[in-house]
C-alpha cells in the first residue's frame, strides 16, 4: 500500500524537482544506491520495472525504504499494463510511471488515488492523459523532443505539469534548460549512476551528484 497521498507525491516532486531513475537485479546494490540518493537530499525515487523478478527486488526495497529512508517517496517506472501497476501498488509503490499512456492503468491507479505519470510525445497525448486524471505527464524521450516541445505545451496549456525523462544530465546547463522551459521535475537515470561508480561502490559520489543537481534546481527556481 502507498504510504504517501497523491497530493504529497506531486507536491514533493514539484518542490524537489529531481527524480533519480534506477534498476539493478541486486537488492543490496539497489539499497545502497537509494540510501546514497537519500543522503544527497533526494526525496522521490523511481525504480524501473525492467529485469526478471524486478517486482521481488522492489518488494524488498519498499520494506527497506519504509525503515531506513522514512521520508523517501518510492515509485516504479516502465509500467505498460494495468496488472503490473496493481502488483506494484500492492508492494508499496507511491506512484506509477509509464513510457506510454494506457487508459487501463489510469483506471487502476485512480481507483487507489495513486499518481499515474504516463509517457506523452504530443500535445494531444498530454491532453488525453489530463482528461482521465493524470496530473503530471512524462515528456519522453526528452532528448528527442527537446526543450522547445516543453515550451510549446506550456504556451497553450500553462496549467500542465510535466516531468522530463531521457537525456537529462546532472549538469548545470542541461538542468537549467529544462526548468527554464517549464518542466515541473526531471528524471535522471544512467548519468547519476556510472557503471564504474557502482562497481567500485563509491556511494558518496552518487550522494554528491544528487546534492549538486538539487542545488542547481534550487538556484533555477529562486
């Protein structure tokens, strides 16, 4: 069951701006990654449903977060169908993210008052998602659509809340460009988690990158 309300999730995403995105088959590595992000100030984390038995890793991670990172809002990404969304909600997901829009997923999450953040690649898709209760829409892939796309949506639909994923890097100019365009928050994946850093278990480096990204966000929003 979700520990945080829909309003709490959306408010925290908007207030902190940075959402790390990560998957690993090892629960121990995943715990260390999440703990490092939490130490760096992160308060929203997306675990991606990408590997075999990913839900088992998430189940253990959810228990760990509840105990060790009590203020962290844990959600799941790469969800493309309603049954999988239901499974993760039962395991404690506080929000559901998709690379696409699926109305069946929207029905499931709305029934449980859990935020659904669908992937949208056009103004029409954003509008359709909003009609069925998606307060926050994922602009994906961000590196293909670009900042101009975000600006183009915000111009005629200024009420839109947008999370950009794909091509976002923990670099000042990159992060600044997305928020200046009108993004509500951004999802950062592999750029936060270099393979060599994980292999060498240099968790402090991940904490430092998270702190830096949050600092940039706060500077942009001042």
